[in-house]
């Protein structure tokens, strides 16, 4: 259960981990000049129109290692809701997740499928509580309620850190501690949107330490995320690969209203 929770929580919080960039479009300018001669050049003067001023493309200021975090924080502060889709492959097993979340107040709903979660599963976080519906844990359509602050509950130890990982300020701590470099790669069009692609390199041990988490065996020393940012300075796509694991997530509907509710009392079961 701990492994499943960690995989889901990590994937679900990526939109908060990564959040900003600016993209620009360059305009190409044409210059024209016309002229000619009459049949009698010595007696018929020829006028040549003045060429229009050359249009200079506006400068494009891409994010740098120094500007990445401030831009990310500013962008996330203005948009506190989003929807995501994610596909993760770990150890040959595939998991897909669709999610909706809010950062103010902290709330999330995840619908998952794949062998890592026993087929299908759902997680809802709202009101400081976590509700889980998962094979081998609950009957179909039912949820268990977990209070992350209840130290006497063994399930709380498995799920409790999820709420902290959803806190954007904790995410900023991780990047403040682990960010190594940010490099603009190129401008690309993804799903009809003009985006800027960046390579973001993170020191994994330092990032975990900044969040108060121990180093994880088998994790590479550094991890490079590919991030696509839109003109509103919001992450639209992110992916990474490491030995045995790959993930791609898309994000959208930033700032649009969401509704995340706890399951009804009739759907809550005891463990």
C-alpha cells in the first residue's frame, strides 16, 4: 500500500512541482522594392518607392535557472485549480490517472486504472481527510476514511504525507533545495498550442531532503524533466524517464471552477 500511495501522490503533485514559463512568437518581415525603366531612359525619369522600415521581431526572454522558480511561484499563485491526465510505466506496469485539484483550499480527486492500483481506484482529498477506494481495501464503490493526523492509525502512515506533498510551499522547498539548472530547448506546438520546452535538472537527494524525506534507493543522482510551458506561464505538459520508470502528464483548465466533494456517509466503510 505504501508503494502505491507514493507513486500516485508523486505523480499527482507534479503540476505543483513545475509551474511556469513564457513563450513568444517571432515574426518574419518582408521587404520590397520596385523599379523599372521607360523606353527612353534619358528623357523619362523612373521613381523608386522607399522601402518600408524593417520589422524587427520582439525579443523573446526565456526562463533561466535564476528566473524559473520566481516565475513558477507567480504563475501558480494566480491559478489555483487544474485538471490533469497522466500515464506512468513502472517496472513494466502501466498506470493512468485523471485528476482534478485545488490548492486553495487543498483538495484533489484522482481516478486511477492499472495493475499498480489493483485495476481501478479512486482517491479524494478534501477537508483535511483522505478517502480511498481500492481493490483489496474496500468493496467496489466504497471508501475508507483516513485522518493523516491520527498517529494511532497504521493507514495514516501510508497516506499521511500526501497532504503535505500537495502543499505548493513544500514543493517550492524541494526545488529551492534541489534545482540544478533550467535550459530552454525549443519552441514547439503541442495539441495546437504554442509552447516552450525546457529541460529542468534536479538533484533528487537534495530535493527529497528539502521536503524532509529520506533518499530513495535506486533513484538516480539527478533527474531531468522535460517541461512545456504556455504563454500564461503555466505548465501544460511534463515528462521524465529513469531506469524502469517513465511518466508523461498533461495539464489544463487552469483556474476554472472545480467541485471536489467527500463521499456520502453511506459510501464510507470501516477497515
